[in-house]
């Protein structure tokens, strides 16, 4: 019996000595060793009582072992739910509880904090550290390195990735085996990946970009990965002569350009640089080409859809655009009011349909209906237009979202906490330009009459609730927020007022 994703990505590597992952210390893990470890982990999932269709949440440091937990879930038919390592216990509690995860795996440093979180949600807790040690690894030691793969159909769920929204709590996007496989196939082909490739992998593996786009493509094509725990510009410069490709968020590219040692010579063995997750400034694209002779290939995706569009591998990669819809993906620009398709050249909401589009939000049928039309088109919340040559341009967002260094931040979540703080009548969180992160959140606080909100105490209060990357980098106290005649806060005015705070 078949398992859609396992058969395509992992099955053929059993016993293969070919190199898969190289770590910064030079240690090499072969494909065969990787799938063997995943099989051992799959046994542990069974011993801990996880059944196909159950959820496993992980909040662990990036490592080959962490990636093998993903492979083990695919092989055992368990749904993989990776969480940002920056999330606080309060944030993790929501995801574990909402998903109904049976098991939470964390780093030993967080075990005592997360044990009550797991217990409250009825989940077990195991430890897996970035160096591969921990109770989960102990349980796996001595298990057989081959596991009878659990059959899974294309439409069965492979992963949940949580994504916030303009209103309400985070939603678990349900991704199927076919969603992930179809996108990896299209991307590996479009970007011409092969077993000759060596990818600089410095992205986190708890998001679509580093997990599904980067890793699944490498597994499908046989490419190797130079695997870094995080983006370390010196390590990337050191290893670039050994690599052929890189995937990154725009911050990776601006940080590289800040290094005088980053030259055309250093990049001469590279065949492809890919950017996504946030807008790449046309200026960065141009500077990068001037410095290296390479045109960065920009693509556009979402947690709910994987990748939707890409600039061409052969053909003009146009700065400031995200290229063309990928093969098999339909993309249209519609009126936010009527849902009708707009004439070419007009700006409207971007809708997409294809085998890449998710199945819906976990246990949120209403939210699913709001965004995923019955005819299969998903309303992305991005605003765009298609130019005369067919290139898609993203011109803004219909959703209230800030993207900082490739991480999404939903203002509403921060505003709700700020509104509760002493001396604060109400608040508005806006994204302002930031030289390193692209955008960064600023909290504008309207004070209660006669009050003087204590900014340091407020930031301190946020720290136990919100991941560090979501913290406003600046708080500004005002007497009142600007409103339009309908009473709606005019964030555009605030964005304009504070646009140079980090210039
Ligand atoms: C770290 N910090 C951040 C961010 N990252 N603050 C705001 N935004 C961030 N993205 C905090 C740290 O906690 C630290 O706090 C301070 O900023 C400085 O940290 P630094 O050492 O400079 O950060 P870093 O470790 O170098 O990380 C920056 C980074 C990283 C390399 C840009 O955030 C990153 O790898 N981003 C990629 C995210 C990603 O993969 N996105 C894809 C999701 P303190 O002040 O306490 O020191 S989107 C996706 O998957 C869709 C589908 C798509 O299209 O791809
Ligand atoms: P997420 O929900 O974390 O997957 O973030 C997806 C969002 O990131 C999209 O809806 C876009 O707003 C944004 N995004 C991804 N890639 C790009 C890109 N190349 N240019 C502009 N925005 C992008």
C-alpha cells in the first residue's frame, strides 16, 4: 500500500550512502542514515500510542534529528505540527490544546515550563535537543532502522502549520500529502534541481519555506544540504564556494550585501539564489546583480498554499515582481467587493487554486468558508496585479499583517495585550520600514486621560506572552488615534507619521 509523500521523498534512500546533510562542524549524514533514524523515531511514535491521524507538536532546535521527526511522522501517518522556537509557553499552550496534539517534543531547557502545558492539554512530553540527545532519542536507540510504512492517500493530512489572522486566534492550516508533493515536484522541476546541487540551508524548519520548499525539493531531487542552525552570515560566506544554490528571506540578501567579502568571485560557483516570504526590494535585486552578476529569483507563497508563483529560471527575472503562476496553479485578480475577475492591469485581491492549496483550517469551518471558496479558489489576502507580460506584482496586503525578517506578525494579537496595560486607552500596531528586517512593529498607545503609560513595564509585560520577534521595537504614546468618519483607526496615517523611525 502506498504512502504518497513517503514513497516520493524518502523510500528510495534506504541504505543509500549518498550525502544528505552536512553540518557546520563538517559532520555528514547520509540519506540512508537519515531514513534509518526516521524509522527508529516512527517506532517510538507507535510505542507512545500515536495512531495515524494523530498530531505531534514539536518546538525544538533545528537539527537533522528534528527533520527526521518530520520524516517519521510522514512514515507513521502522524500529522506533523512544527512550532517556532521563539514562541512563549503561553503561545505553545494554544497550539497544543487547539490541535489536540497527543505528544509535544521540546528542548530540555523548556521541559519544566512546558510540562504543565502538555499536561493541561492531555499531551505527553518528550525531549529532543539540538545535539540529538534527549528522552525521545533515548527511546529510539536500539529500534530497528526499517519501519513498515503506514499507507496514506494523496488527500490524507501530512502537516498542520498555524497561521494567524487579522481577527481571532491562530488557525491550523491542514496540508495534505498531495499538497506538499505536488508543490515540491513543480518547484524542483521549475528551478532545475538535481543531485548535483548543494543548497545553503540557513532557514528555520518550522515554516513552509525552510521545511517544505527547501527540504522537500532536496529530497525529491537528491540535492545535498549544508545545514545551519540559523543564518550566520560568516558561515554562509565561508561555505558558498562549496554550494550551488541558496534560499532565503530578503534579510539574508541585505545582510550578505552588507559584507564587502561577498563578491562575484565568491558567488561564481552558485547557479541560483531564491528569495521569498516577504517582498524583496527592487533595489536589493539590482544591487545584488551589480555585485555578483546573479539575478535573485523571487517567488511568492503562503502557509495555506505552499508556492504559487515564481520568476522564471530561464527567462527574465523581473525585479519587484513575483513572476508567473507555477504550472498547475491558477491565479486571478478579483474585486474585493464582488469577487469578479478584474481586467488585466487592475489591482485587486489575489486568488489561487491548484493541487497546492490546503484543505481548510482545523476545526474552523466558518473561517475556511470565508477564505476558501467552494470552487477551490483561496482568497490570499494579498493585493496584486498582473502586468501586460503576465508577471504578477504584489502591491500590498488586504490583511493587516507585518512581515519582519520573514516572520508574520498580526497587529491584532499585540493590540489586544497593549489595550489591557495600565494607562492605555487603546492602541494601534503598525509596520514601519526597517533596514534589516524589512518591516518592524511599532505600538502607538493612546493614553487614558491624565495617565502616563510606563513603556518599559509594558514591554516587560508582553515578554511572557509574545515571542520576542513580535515585540514592538518602539512604543509611542499619543493623546488619541486618528480615525476616519466611520470611526476606524487610520493606520495609513500612522504608518506615514512614523515611517522614518528606523531610517
Ligand atoms: C530574530 N529576531 C527578530 C527576528 N528574528 N525580530 C524580528 N523579526 C525577526 N525575523 C529577534 C531576536 O530574537 C533578537 O532579539 C533580535 O531580533 C536580533 O536577532 P538576530 O540575531 O539579528 O536574528 P537572527 O537570529 O539573525 O534572525 C534573523 C533572521 C531570522 C535570520 C532574519 O528571523 C530568520 O531566519 N527568518 C526567516 C523566517 C522564515 O523562514 N520565514 C518563512 C515563513 P533580541 O533583541 O532579544 O536580541 S513564511 C513562509 O514559509 C511562506 C510560505 C513563504 O512564502 O516562504
Ligand atoms: P505566511 O502566511 O507566513 O506563509 O506568509 C505568507 C505571506 O507572505 C503572503 O500572503 C504574502 O503577504 C507574503 N509573501 C510571501 N512571499 C512574498 C513575496 N515574494 N513578496 C511579497 N510578499 C510575500
